[in-house]
């Protein structure tokens, strides 16, 4: 039993509605926005509808609008507010004699009231009492009375399940079992397959709580069989995930007992179940249109991939583990990019792409409707509807597959955004040069896995450091980096800092330099030292890093080792470092062969808040005779769309806002152009359409602010780099924190000088960063030289 099953029951409770003229358009818009996950927009629409219905004193429709508003605030975790809407809905439904509506609103009201009470108890460090739960169950008992009067056995079954859930979450397992048995008995009597499947799964959760793993496993397996029959993919991925977890627990127990044969069998069973879970996750079209959906993915679905990858690594299946790392990144990135309208430059192909996205959503809706109809009691099922839905779905899937085959041929990059289809390891290795080693990192719960890939082999190493330890080190690193800005503003930064040895301003060293030094050395011990023997050879010129989780937010080039004289040496002083946000990006960026750089398009300081960026833009313009500069109000989005395809380099000396918590809202700031109806945000969906395929060699984003939020998955960097790569750019330079104006100018002058001398992009950036370090004094601090990361093709 878990939150999913409760929520599904709650959502059954949305009442049917009949539209009248006043407010009906807003109501329909609200329903559409609700179903698409656009919750803020849905709230606005339902509030407008409610105002119109209130003015018309249409109590029935006021009840519908209030019930929806309650559900929306419930999803947004605003349960006290949700309870108020449900209260109003109950009153209005009863005034109009709508007992079914009143029952649904009462059930929803009970759930929000439970969440409010649960939060209060947690704040007071208390547990809910039987009396607390009894008061909340009164909502569901009353709802059940109405359902019984209406002879609505499905409703009664849902009420019993809700009551069981309240007891379960309050840790009153005997009471929970009693109500769950009653629910299962009723669902069995009416042959409600959906109800039976979820009751069995909830019983499995109860058995897990009381330590009966064997019974829990059998119950989950029975539930999975029924869910497969009705096609409930949401329930299936969760159920197989739990089955995988149970087999993993059995594996650990067998290992403790020394039964290696059983442990291996349990591990394989866990892997099989988790693969099925992933298969169902990837069959569903994700929707990251809001933070709640993204948070849900990270909390629920991402751990399935993590557990599967760890088990594959333990089983020695390194290539397959690598593949699932890529699939997890592709799934997240696809769902971010699919939250917007995908665009290509060819109008005829755009029509096909629009049709593909429409069919994708249509297939989702048809599969959901079909599963819901099959889940009903046998005497309530509409067999002709099931037949029609099945035929329509078959036809729609056929149309979708035909268009996808055409898309894969003409636009393989866009194809990969719609379908989770990561690069195969053998194909990746073919694209690696002899002087490159690729390091893929995967922080698991109890160890860090490092996959080392060269042209002819793959090796994997396990480092005994937990993901939480790495997260803590990265957070501390970011703290000391961000602290520099504050210290400089207060005049407390040691501008005479000449090295990383103890001495000089000892107070500054002990408080600021030493902690950062220790973190960089510790991170190097975990991330670089275990593989150093594999990459130290002089023939390895370039190290390509594929980070994961919080590791996206540190520049590996500043990882350090101690020297004999007590100082430290940075990785950038030994090797050129570039990044791939995912290995699949290699497939996109390696196809375009470099022809050299001769012209640059520069956008500088569009909103007037970055005077240093404007100077930077002028310096870059002066470096190339064939350069175009648009600054301040001239740096508009329409110029980027129009001119980006005509130059080798597009340099954005402008704010870039990249959010790990809300990746779909990331953008580059430009100057607005009202005359052309263009706003000031160059979004990911617009980046996808930039005409970069023919000429572009490099995108530079010199003033990005990559915020490391609670999520810390790197999905915003994955999505941004992939969007530029799909548009046609093989290489992107971005920054991991707000940069110092003077340092940026020095870095960029040296970087472009290196490119003009014929250095590879990665080596040109390496030499530019070393030049700033060698400048001495405070420039040795990574705050000034290390934020620049090169993503994509280093050549």
C-alpha cells in the first residue's frame, strides 16, 4: 500500500459535469489544463469558472469547480486550502441533491484533512492516535453511506480502501488489514479487476511492514498478473519495482547466509523485475510541464533505474549497466524536451512532427481509457467501447510507428527525443579517438561506479563512497565557491593569495582556502585517483567526463592532488577535460567535422545588467575581422534565430538561467522585440529550432547561472546541451556559476587566440585556464578560472 493507490482512488472521485453557458469555457479549459499537468493554469481557469457560476448561483457547477480546485491544491500539497474547497463542494452538492458528488468531495476532503493532521503531528514530533484517525475516517464513512444508498459498490470499495490507507499510514496495521480484506471481498464479488489488483498490492505492502516478505512477493506477483491483463502501466511499473526490491532483499539475506547460488538467482530475478518496471516507465509519455511531475519522477521512477544499474554492476554486466545509465538520462531529458512543442525548420516536416506528438498523446489517452474500462467490474464494462478503443489504439499506434520510421531516417536527432534509444556501447567506442578516454560516473547508494571506456575496451571500478557523501562534498565545494562573491563585496578576499600552501593571511587560509583545498583533494581521491593509472599516459590527451547527479555541478578540471612542496596541482594542468552530459550526445556531436573558425556572432548584455559582458563581447569582436556584434537592445531573439546559422561561433554574453528543480523553465536572456512579437527568453524549445546544422562549430554561453537545486540531477544541462546538439552545434561552452568580468575577458581572449592558432577546442580552453592560473595571486582560485565547462566535441 502506498500513496499511488490512494491517489488513484481519489482521482476516481471527480464528478461528472454538465456545462452551462456561464463559465463553461473556463471550466473546459481548466479540465484540459488539469489533464495536461498545467496546474497553475488550471487553477486560474477553474477560479474564473467558479466566479461565473457563483454570479449565476449555479450551485451544481459551483460544486464541480470547487471539487476540481480542491484536487488541484491537493496535488500541489496545499492541503489546508484543498480542504476548504472540498468543504464548499460537499455543501453545494448536497444542496442540489447530488449524493455522488458529495461522496467524492467527502472522500477527497478526508484525504486532505489527513495530510494536514499528519503534517501537524510531524511538526510536533508525535504520532497520530487512533482518535485522530477516527475523526478523519468520519469523512470516508459518510462518503460510504452515500455510496451504499446509491448502490455504488465501486464507490464503497474505494471508501474501504481509503479507510485502510489511513490506518496503514498511521501504523495501525490490524485495522488496516480488516478494511482492506473488506475491500478485496467486495471487489472480488463485483469482479473489479482494477480494485482487486490494487488491494493485492496494498496487502503486499502490509505484509512487508510486518516482515512477511514471502507472502508480500506472492501478492505482488498476483497483482502484476491482473495489471498486465488490464494494461495498467502506472500500476505495473510500481508493482515490478516492489517485486525487484523484495528479490534484492532476499539476495542480501542469501549473501549473509553464504548461499551464493541463491543470491545470484535472487539478483537475476530482481534485475528481471526492475527491467520490466523500466520498460513500463519508458512506455509512458512523461510530462515535466511543472515541478510536481519532475519531483515525482525523481522521487519514484529514478530510483528504479539506480537500483537496476547497481545490481547489473554487481553481476558484472558492465556494458548493460552503462546502457541503463544512458537510458535514465535519455528518459529525463526526453520528458523535459517533450514538455514543449518540438520544432524543426522544414514546414512540411514540422507538420509530421506535430502529428507524431499529437498521436503520442492520443495513444496515451487511449491506453488510459482502455485500462480504466477493463478495470471496471464485469457487469459495468462496456464491451463495445473496449472493442472500439482497442481498434482505434491499434490504428493510432500503426500511424505513429510509420511516422517514427520516417522521422528516424530524416531527423534521427529528433527521433531520439521522442523515443528512449540511447547509443550502443560498441557504436560509442567506434567514435572515440585513440587519445581519448571516457569516464562515466554513477553514484550508487553505497558506492561510486566509474566506467572507463576507450576505443577497444570497457572497465569498471567501484569506489567505497556513498552518493550522500559525494553530495555533501559537492555542496560544500559550491558553498566555498559562492562565498568568494560575498567576501569580495566586503573586501575580505585575500587578493594576494599566491598558492595553496599554509601561510600568508593564516586566518583567511584556515577559514576559506584550506577547506576548499581539502574538498578538491578529497574529490580527486574519489573521482580521479582510482582511474589515474588508466589515464596518466601521455598518449591520453583528452579526458571526457560523463557526470551524474550532483557531479554535474563541479568542474573536474579543478580537482587537485597534493604536491611535494605542500601546494596542489589541478587536473587541468595535466589533461584537457571536456564533458558529455550523456554518452548519447556523442552520436549527435561527432558527426560534424571541424572546418576551422573564421567568423563569430556575438550577443552582449541585452538587459544592460552585465557591463563586463558587453566589454567581453567587444573584445571577442575585435579578435575576428569577420565578426558581428549585437549589444543591449540590439541583442534580440529574432536576430539569433535569423543569423545563428550563418557563423562558425555564436557567443552569448548574456544571462543564462538553468534550473535543476524546474529544467523545463531554463532559458537564455535576450532583448525583447515587440515589433516582431518576440519576448526576452530564448527557451529550450526555441533552441531546438536554431539553424545550426550547416555552419556552426561552437556555442559559448559565458554568463550562465547553473543553479544546483534540491534535485541536482543535471537534467537542465543534459537538456540544454542536447537541444543545441540537435539544432546542429557540436560543442557548447557553459559556466557553472556567475563569472568574474575581468577573468572572463582574459579567459575568452586566450581561448579564441588558441582556436585561431589551430588548437583543439578542449586544448584551447585548457591553455586559457592555465594562463589565468599562471597569472598568479587570487587568479589561482577556481572561482575565477574553473567555471567554464566544454560540453560536446573537444576537437
